[in-house]
C-alpha cells in the first residue's frame, strides 16, 4: 500500500465494484458511459467533451458550439470616454 493520496485513490477506484465503463449512443453521438456509484457521465468519444452528468437528484446536459465567434465578440472596447492616469510611484 502506498501513502500517496493520488495512488490510493486510483487503487480504490480500480477495486471498487460499483465502477462501470462502457459505450452508449447519446444524442446521435458515440459516447463513453461511466458510472461510479450513483454518478453517471456521458463523454463524447470523438471530442472528449462531457455531454451529460446525472446523480440522484441532479442532471446536467451540456452543449457546445464551435466556430461561432464573430469580429464583434473580440473587438476592442471604446475607451474614448476615459482618461489615462499614470502612476509613477516606485
């Protein structure tokens, strides 16, 4: 047995009979299905992104969008109404 918390956690996870890892189709995507106790997670195989997580009383569905940033999203703000103050204290 090791004294490292990280290694101990990995060991306990490996011998825990309530851990299940499999495959499942979710929202037309091939996913890893991971169940640890009552916690269930779906991770998209292609991207590695978490799509869904469930516990006894809570469920989260996550969505992602790509290539949706516009020039307006990253333009510099208008600072014409501000005055620059220099602080030269050393």
